[in-house]
């Protein structure tokens, strides 16, 4: 066993499986291990490294803010925090009536959204139920875990916060489940952790109509799909709907921990002072970084790049003549590859050996979420390395 693996074995909490490499630095779409071997990063820290590694815009923003003001607590405001709230209101279309709450991770953003949902009690105070989708993923802390529709992840941790009902991802199931007792529906525009699985056509549109009819909040978890990842700023925009709230994390900070809850319209009036909070949430270091990341995504046209490169990436995968590949899923640069046999982990291991970082959310799915800055050169490198990995694992 490598020396570092020995240390992982003895020092790290056993919450994760054994890691497969020790990375020491990165630049652009590449990372390097302790032995100096370079890897093309087509996972991007799970849809986090929107600008790749060591992007000069991020380095500059973090350095400048670190030398200016890192933290003051939420008793006080800071210019980067206010700027980020306004930026998110503009980009999401929440506009004038929108509000932003900042925290430090995706699961925390969903905890805030869960509490928001509990506050939606309805005119007669009778709302108590929350709907979520089977096979969904919303995070690992108790509230977000309760929202997560994967019984295997609940095992050992019950009792979880109650009154969450999991439904099939079909319009029919939603029609059957929704009534006036429902306070909120949580939904991912594309189920990333499930293997990059798309919702059925028209699902978000139907969800918007049905939740509005029953006074339930439509809360869209954009933690993986947000910040340009799908070729739109946010996944819900592809359906042309307006939700009541969205949760954000992963890509918006480009790797610096940050999460956010953005509310639209009347949902912006549910929280009152003292009902929720976070010591670190919205600190000037994290929010200045997010402003720089989102600003660069805008200035460099990276939402459009995600759309165009995503199409090229799909075309390139479709051109691989392998009986192993069944389909591609997802949108933009969030790509799921469905395999005919449960060999995804073997493909991922072979790829790593060949200097390509990808991931297997399950046995039959490969996930790609490269930095939004990828170009032709990275696509060509991916093509040859991925073909070799498939051949090695077949
Ligand atoms: C990653 C993810 C989360 C959890 O985010 P963390 O920052 O890991 O807590 C929640 N929802 C979705 C859709 C995610 O992809």
C-alpha cells in the first residue's frame, strides 16, 4: 500500500471509500498527483470546479479578499455579500422580490429550504407534508437526508425529520400525491447522484402548475445543475418555469465552500429574523470568490460554452462503437453515460490509470462534469483516453 493510503486508512474517518489518488496541484483542466503524473479532470470536483484549477480570476479574487476582509459574522454586512445577492437575483430572474440566504454547502442550503418549507403552513395552518422524488439526492445532514429519496442512505440514521413522502418521477405520480396538505415539492432538474438522470418531458412544467394550484412551494435543487453547468444558468430555466426557491452550492464558488437559498416572490417573506442562521455563511471571502466565478462565467461566455462543448462531447461519445454504451443523459456539461453492464467502477479505475478523472455514481452510470472552460483540445484528449479506458475495462 502507498504511504499516503496507509495514512488515509489510519487517520481519516471511514465515511468515504478508499481514495484512488493523492492530488497535489492543478492547472486549467488538469490535476497532478504526488508522483508528477498528470490527469485530465472530467469530473471537476463533482461539478464544482467551474473554472478548472488555479484560474487566475479566482486566485486574484481570493488573494485580494484575504488581504482585505475574510470574516465579520452576520451581525454585519459586507459589499461582496450584497453584490452576490443582487447578482443571484438577476441571474435567476428572481428580481426585485427575490432574496438570498448564504451558507457553506449544498446540504446546508437544503436544510434552509426545508425550514422554509415548514414555514409554508397554508391559510388554515394545515400543511405538513413535503414531497420529494424517489432516487433523489439532497445531502447528508439529517434534514437533507430526509429529503433524499434513497432508503439505502437513510439506513442506520432513523428517525429522520418526518412527513417527507417520496414519489416516482412521473407527472401521474405527482398528480396523485399532491393535495392541500403539501407544503413543498423538492426536485432536481437532473438527478446527478442517481447517475445523471433526466426528468420526464414536461415534469417541471406540471410541477409548477400543480404546486401553484395547491399552494405548495416548488423548490428546485440546483446544487449540481446551477451556475451554467447545463448550458443554461440554471436547470429550471430550460423548462421556462419560475420556482418559489432554488438551492445552490457546488459550482457557484468554483471550489471555495459556499451554499445559497434564493427565494422568489412570496417565498421571500416566510423567514423572519432569528429563525435561521450560520456563522460562516455569506462571509466576504466566499462571496467575493463566488462573484468572481459567476462574473467570469458571464464575461467569458461559459454558459454558451457548456452548451456547445456539451453537444460536442455527446456527439463524440455517440461515435464510440462500443456495445457497452447504451445512451447519454443530462444536459450541457453534466453528462451521464448509461452502460449495458455493471462495469462503471472498472471503467473509472481504468480511466484513472490512463490519466483521466471521471466517476461512477452507480454500477451502470458514468458521470462527466468537466470544468466549463474546456475546449477542443480537452475534448480530443478525453476521446482517446476514454476509448482506451472502455477497451481496458471491457
Ligand atoms: C452535491 C449535492 C448536494 C449536497 O451538497 P453538499 O455540498 O455535498 O452538501 C445536494 N443536492 C444535490 C443535487 C447535489 O448534487
